[in-house]
C-alpha cells in the first residue's frame, strides 16, 4: 500500500516566501554510507524538500540509513547494497581500496537495478544522489552532490578523478556544498571540464546555533569508516584521563548501546547542536561535513584526519581556520593540543547564507513556480 504522509506541524520558517514549491513532487534521495557525513549533510536538503511540500523517499544502507531513519521516522525508506569499504592504516590502505573496486562496482550495478525498479513502482519526479552514482535515472531530473570533483590518491589521482567523472557526467547537475570561492573544498571541487554543470549551493550544516546550557571543556565526535573509527575511539578512551575533566566522547554508533560514563553512543540533531554549543573545543575528523558544522557554528576544533584518507588530510591543512588545529591519529598529544586550542581567542563570524530559493529549479515543470 502506498502512503503519503502529511506534516501539519512542519515548521517552514527558514524557507523564504519566494522559494519554489515542490508540492506534489516525489523526490528520491540516494545517500552513500561512508561515515555519517553524507547522511547528515543530505539531511539539510531533505528538510528543505519537505518544507517546500515534497514527498520524500530515502535510499541508503548501514549507519547512514539508521541515522536518517531516526531523523525522519515517517518517511519511506529503501535499503541499498553495503559496499563494505574499510580503511587500513599506512601503506596498506591504497592497495586495500584498489582491491575493493571490483566488489564496489558489483554493488553499484546492483543498486542501479534497484533504483530503476523503485522508479517503475513510484514514478519519481527527481533524484538527489550524494556521492552515489547509481542514483541516476534516465529522463528524470537527476542531481549528483559531491565536494570531490578531483580525487586525491597520490599516483592514482588522475585515473580516479576521471573514472569518477565518467560515473556522474550524465547527471543533469552537480551540486557542490561550498561557496563559489571554494572556501572549504579548495582544489577538490574545481571543475575538470568547462562543460560540467557545476552549481555551488553553499555549505550544508544540519546543526542549529543554540545557547549553551553548561560548560564542557571538550567533546570528541567520532565518525568515519571502520576499523579506523574504532581504533580512534580506543585511543581517546585511553588518553581521556589526562585531559580536562568533564569531556565527552560521542561514538557515532546509532545502533549500539555501550554504557560508560562520559561516553554517548549517538546524538540526534538537537542533541548534537546543544553539545557543540556547550563544548569549548570539538575534537573531530576533518571530514567535509564536520568542517561545514564547525564553520557554521564558529567552533574551536582539533582536527584528526582519518589515516590514509588523503582527502581529509588535504582538507585539514587547506581549510584550517585561526581557531582550528590539526593532529595525527596515534601521534597527537591531545593534552598539549587541547590546551593550545582553548587559549585561542575567537571572533564572531557572519552566519552562512541560507540555501538558494531556486535550489530545486531542476525539478520544476514548465509554468510551475
């Protein structure tokens, strides 16, 4: 049975009056499960689509799917393939990723079939796919969202960049969640062809700026692929006795229930917004979504890139603001670095501009407004 959910209590306050309506439009969001960043930044667009009247379907897998199901419990969800991408430490990482390519491609083509079957059943009016090229539907307006138009992978950078482009080039538009001057993404989001329909839609942060309710000296927000996420968690649990008392570790595992003082398995948008407001310093990966949150809330931060993930290593250096510092997992002196970041004087920053009023113009039919 097909059900349409009507949200009579939805608050569309942040949507300008002139924003284009998506009423009676059926939009499929396809989300990559590679850490939680793709899910959390897509959440911003899902909320916007709902506020403009769209009927939303969401397709993903694993933790990303679990997070979105918690955020949007009344939406319609579809399960996609688990790519099972795992990062290794040091020199083993790149060979491991190369060996995983055949499996990833098999899962990709399986998802292509699944999404086509979903379209035959539901007849979508548009697709927005976050870093999942399988989200393309022929003759249906399709958007690909990424901040990595150029992939950093040492001697494989050029090959992977052009291979990535081959997979998304048939999308109608490519959305980059950054400003036109690429303040966060830098060289990563520079188009590799003048013919690419690239649109910079501004940074996406799902977090709200709220008033602090208590002071927390530091909050470590864990994310990223396994097993490196778990290795980082173990490292932080071992060193936290040396750090200022009252710190919090958020594991980013919505489906687990570890009971330990000072450790939180998962926080929803409201809980994480409050934690960021309360924390003097945020310890997190230099993943793109984490940087967008830090920028939006003007937070002091200690960035710890995922080892072997060259994109995060680049972003940590390129995007470092006056109130951000960078440390290496397994090497960083947390006590010294946190004291250094705490001593930084921050200045008030202007809020990030809201999403474009014509964000969803691609999904408008002739004569619609």
